[in-house]
């Protein structure tokens, strides 16, 4: 069994792990080489100003060449990861106790972190259409009219895999601007664009969005280096940079020197760009395989993933209280529970797996549904107490 499969199924060792958002692929050679050079040098100390300056410049080049977004390197700040950056924005750029709008479904920490810091969360469910998930901009505007001061945008969207269009982003900008609110835009999955149309950074839509947005990004998802702890905050609003400078040193303490080296290698090296291009081809093929398999699964539906390597599957028609527990127990596939994203009755499937493993997982899921359908089992009985293959009771 490969080390990558072991990492992904470590939560439930006798299952196929398709739950956590990391790829079961080795990272790009220049990234590995950059980390190896740091280790070989034998000095694993703090980050130094030269490295940080290089990483700011690398980030700005990546944003310019990838998205035509001109960012001054001085606008780039560093945090350990996206969630840490989110917490920093809540602490330093939002009035104490101000409510936060989180469109749902949403990556779990986007829902839980504000409440830990004293900010009530206003959940605004998205709209599911035949064309896929959509933000409920009218609902977001009602929340802003009720006193919320920050909208959390996950773009591309985790867990649904949507890549929001310019008209959708502009509609959100209209609502935010009318209420003089702010946006925290989590764009960590931006390089993982499977749609064929370019990613549009929210802050780059127009002058209004630049003036009310703090953007979070990282090489962590696209190059599979989340454990190296180096994410970036982009301060496009004129007054935000000085605020950040007063607290930047505190957050820099959680940024890994190895992560900084990996970030520069990912963003700058042509071979890293080639690796990403090949990986995107692989992910598109895997996404097609998921869409084809899901279309033949009775009671399961989902829209094609436009970005990320995540498929959001609607299992509500199965009438199971916990679809994730069902698939873990009956198919041996460990999926993320939709309830963690405020999407009960759904599961999130990571398809950045080795292709034979993905095929095995999809076949096992389909077989478990045929078994459920053929057994004539009452789904309420299935709800009662599934015992999965790890011995845990679901």
C-alpha cells in the first residue's frame, strides 16, 4: 500500500480515505528539492528578511501571470494557514462582536472560528440549481442589512467545487458595497481550476472589491504542501496594510521556513507549473470518472466539479440519517460528512486519488447502493446503528 493511501485513510485504517482535502500525489520536484536544500543546509531556524521578500515577490508574480491581478509585494502578508489568516482578519479588521455572514454549505472552520472569537455567525444557505450551487445574494444582503459586517467568500468553493463567475461576484460586490461591509475571500483552491475559464480573484473584479476585501491564498492545496505552513494574505485595501504591520510579527512566528522555500519553488519554477498542468489534466479525468459513476448511483446526485478536487454529493434521496457512516460501513469508503459543512444528507468526496484507488472507491459505493436497494431494507433501520469495519459504531 502506498504511503499516500495510508495518509488519507489514517482516520479509519481499513477504508479508502477520500475525506480530507489533500492529494494522494507527490508534490512537484522543485518543491521537494527546495525543502531538501533547506534541510541539507542544516540551519532550520527562523525566516529571514531575504526569504520573506523573495516569497512576497513570488506571490505577486504568480497572481499577475496566473490571474492578471497586479499586486504590490508590499501588500502580501504571511500566516501559517488559511484558517489562521481568517482568525487574524476577524481579530484585527472587524468590530468586536460584529456578526459574520457565512454562505452554506461551508468549510467547517469558516463556521466555527468566528464564534470562538465572539462573532455570531449568520448562515445563508446557497441555492441548488440544475447548473449547480449558487450563492443566495439576496439572503446575504438581508444578513448585511441586519447588521453583519463581513461576508466570507470561499472561491473556488469548498465543498461544492463551484468557480464563481464575474456576474456572480459582481452581484455580491453590489450587496457588500451598499452596506459598506467587508469580504474575506478564501482562494486557496484557485490554481485547481478545472472549468476551462480563468479564475477571477474577487478583489480584482473592480475598485470596490479591492477596497473591501482581504484575500487568503497559498500553494498548499495546488502543490500538496499544507503541512509546511505558509499562507498569504493580500491586503488590497489602502488602509489595511498599516493595520497588518502592527501585528504581522506575531503571525509570522507560525510560518515555517520550509513553507516559505516551498512557496517560492511552487510559484516560480517552470517545472512546478508543468507539474500543476499535468495534475489538472489528471484531476479533470478523475472528475469525469466521478460524474459518470455518480450518474449511475441510485439516490445520489451531484454537479460536475469546476474547481478543486472535491465532489459534493447529494444523498438526501437515500433517506439515510448519516450517508457518510453508511458508505464507510457498507462500502469501506471514508467520505467527509456533509453535516460538518452545514449540509446534512450530503457527502464530500476527494477525487485526487490514485486512479485505481478512485475506481475501487466508486465501484464499492455503487455496489453498496445496489445492495441497499436490492435488500428492500428500511432506511430507518439503517439509521439505527451502523457498525463500520473499524469497529466504531456510527
